C-alpha cells in the first residue's frame, strides 16, 4: 500500500490542531475552576472580615481622620451592614472584571486598600465638575440601588462619590454608566 505524503501531512496537521484545541479547552476549564475556587476562598475570608465598618456616619471630618490615620497598605475588608452573599459577590466580581483597565475602580468591593480609598476621597474633594457633569453626577446618585453613593454616609459614600466624579470627568461616563459601577462597588453586603 502506497502512502501519500500529502495525506500524511494533512492528517498530521489536523491531529495537531485537534490536540491544541483540546489543550486550550481543558486549560480554560481548569482556569475557570481555579477562578471559582479562588473566588470561594476569597469569599470565605472576606465574609468573616470586620475592618469595613460604618463609623462616624455623616461626620466627614471624623471619617477622613479615621481613613488617613491608617497605612495605605491596610485594607477595608468584609461588609459593613449585612452578611455577604456568595452569588451576589460573584456577580460583583464578574461585573468588575469589565472595568479592569481602569485602575481607579477597585476590583473587589469587599477588599479595598486604604491607599485606594484615600485616592477616591481625593477625587471627591478635588475634582470640580462643570454644570453638565455635575447634573450627570447628581443623576447617577439617584440611579444607584441605594439611591445614593452608599446605604449610609460612611467612608464608602465619599469614596464612591469620588469614583463617580472621576469616571464622569475622565471617561465621560453617563449617569447610568457611573451608577452601574457604583452598584458593583457596593460593599454593604447582601
């Protein structure tokens, strides 16, 4: 029986393509499983953490003193108002991945560095919006699930308001876009 070299080459190429496709298919499933197990591990730790607390409600000076007295490397971890829910946490983390190219947006609302909180507080204090942007900012607050920047006027209220200002000014976010990010940043639990 005579073997056609072209046929051997074609069969070899097809086999190689199938092997590569199978490898990447299995690799992506492994990565997804690792991501899921890592998310569960993060949730297990963060759902028990207590460094995210609603303190000094409405007292901006006390809130700022508390935040600025901490090291940038310290973290606000856990939820402040109600227990975390894994399904909701997964949705938030998944949604925030869409914004990973914007470093100002924390990628885990239940694990935010104090340094990043200070940065967002700086946005709140230092970004001046023009009248049109200010209207967008005010409208965005009413569109969030909390109908404001957080469920209470804690550190997150000022930080989320600062983040919204930053996104509106630097990325021309609409009220709906800013509210969508703030909803994903909700650190109140649930």
